[in-house]
């Protein structure tokens, strides 16, 4: 009889072995469903880091609801450079600038804020040789194409041929800095799989090396399926997909490695296959459950934070270890009981005792423990040094370019960012919503385009009609 408070691993394993075909089919169906819906799951994730209920979020929502653009959507910055000898104050140039920047309004949902609409000289260089406009595009999904991609060609077509048009902005800076060529989630996961496979081949020296990877794949895909269901009831941050794929890969492989190693040891001691599976689950399986629950509880603390995107990270953090534990304690023993001995072939290395090199290393560390403590502390300190030079946050056009990761010289963003003479006001100016002072019971307030010809230190104000 199981004691109160103990995990009934014997009963769980006995049920799994009695219905292993059903268990395998159930996990296979979940993994296939997760793979089929992976694209949908990714498209429903959000990159928003807003704080609901805060004034900034309320203003952003009001702007987006009224205009169909802006709000949390960062604008593209269109820069027009005039030919030599021509300035904004030259005859007829202001009207031409207005017409050229109006070309950025490639659809009714776009909004343009520039010198012509505000009269603010912050949109001009000090020599009046260049002008910029902020182009607010409608919000798009995470995986959608940049809606401002058509803007450069549209502005160039509306401008005189001799005028030079460039586009920059946070989206363009991120792409120009190499973000477009960065590794995707799939590539990152595949790199992790290759590295893990090398280690597993060395450890098992047989086809068993692929088994922990299969368990990791099932765990990740099943968790993504659960994340899809989660997106139906709450916003889930894009960070969760990386958390599930990369942390899930390590956790699932680790749990499978514990169980499979223990199973091999039991078989090496003369146990038949079924008994070896049961013995492995009563020992390593229980350790896996406690380990997974510990990880899940640690990440569960994020769920209570009042920040939605961090809460969603907590949801994903809870799901992946729990699913990995479920796979390691149900699917893995079912597979080992069915095809385990066949996978443990060819057994290129038979070890009935501890590895001599590793045993010698362990004795050396224990004998010279303080020396190794100092060495470890020095190495960890050296690894911490780069953290002090990190600059987290969005790319900023006003920030100096890093020599280690400069902008590509041929991208449209570089001339726009490098050109001197623009006031720093437009880079840090807020968008202001001015609610009406209406008595209770009146019609709900609305917002309209800015009316002030010279808004002070703003890129636009949203005011009641």
C-alpha cells in the first residue's frame, strides 16, 4: 500500500505498461496536433509589454481605437534630403514636402505627422536641408510583414526625382542591425538538438541516443498545443515560444536521460525488461516528478505579477516541466517496455563500473576542493563581466552604433540615422491624449487629430473634438 504523501509510481507504471499502446497513441496525437497548429500558435502570440490600466496604455488604446494606427505601434521615420542649394524655405518646397510626405499615407489607416501638419521645426535639420515625418501604420500581427514596407517607394514617387528618400525607425533599425538574419526559433532548437545528440551518442553509444530527443519533441509540441489553448483566454507573450522550445529541450532530455540510464543499469544487473522499467520508474521516475514540480513551482511565481507578459511567461514556465514530467513518466516507460532492448543496439561500450577518468577527476576535486572553489569563482566572475556592458531595450536611433554589430552600410536606415542636424525632440517626444472635460452622463468622449500648429515637445496630441 502506498503511504500518504508518496507518489504512486508503482500504480502509474503498472497502468502505463498495461495500456502502453493507448498511451503512445495519445501522446502521438497530441504531438501531431501541436505540430500542425504551431504556425497558428506563433501567430497568436503577442509582443506587447504594456501595463493595462496605466495612463500610457489607456492613451495608446484610445489612439489605436480612434485612428486605427499608432498607440503601441512604433512609427516609421521618413527622411527626405533636398538637393544641394535647396532648403525647406526655398519657394514652393514646403508644398512639395507636404505632397511627398502625404505619399506615405499608402492607405486610409496610415497617419503622417510632419512639419507641414504641425509647423514644428523639430522635424527639420538646423540647416533646413532635410525633413522627416513620422508615419504611423495600422497594428499588425507578430508574424505579419512590416506595413510600412511600401512607404519608401510611395514617398519617392510623390517627391521630385532629385530628392533623396530614406526610411528608419525601430523596426528598420532592428532589421538593419542583423535581426533579419538572426537564427529563428526552429534553427535555435535544431542547434540545441544537434548538440544534445552528440552528448547522448557519447553517453549511450547506441540508438537509445535518439530516445530522449523524441521525448523532448513530444513534450515541446504538446506544450505548444496547450499554449494555443491558453491564447484563447489570455494574451501570451512571444517569449513563451522560446521558453518552451529551449528550456523544454533541456528539461525533457534531462528527465529522459535519468530514466533511461537507470533502466539500463537495472538490465545490466540481470532484471528482465518489464522489471527494469518498473524499477527505473520507482527510483529515477520519482526523482523526475519532484524535479519537475520544483521547476514548475519556481516559475509559477511569475503568474502573480501584475505584468501580463511576465504572467504569460509564468504560464509557459509551468506547462513545459509539467508536460515533460508527464512524458517521462508515461510515454517513456511505454516505449522502453516495447522497443527499449532493440534501441539499445549496437552497444558499442559496456561499462559495469564507474568511468576511470571521471572517478579520478572526482577524487582530485574532493582532495583539492578549495583550489577548485577559487578556480570556479574566478571563471564565473569572468563570465559575469560582459553582463555589465549589456544595454537591454529597443534599438534607439540616437544610440551610438556598436563596432561589434554596426548597421549594414547599404541599408536605407543608415543614411537616415547618420545624418546630423535633427533636433533630439522627436526621438523622445510623447504622444498626448487630452480627454474632454464633460459632465457625467454626457456622450462618451472621442479623439481627433491635433489642432495646435506648434505642439510643444510632442509628436502629436489627441484631443476631443
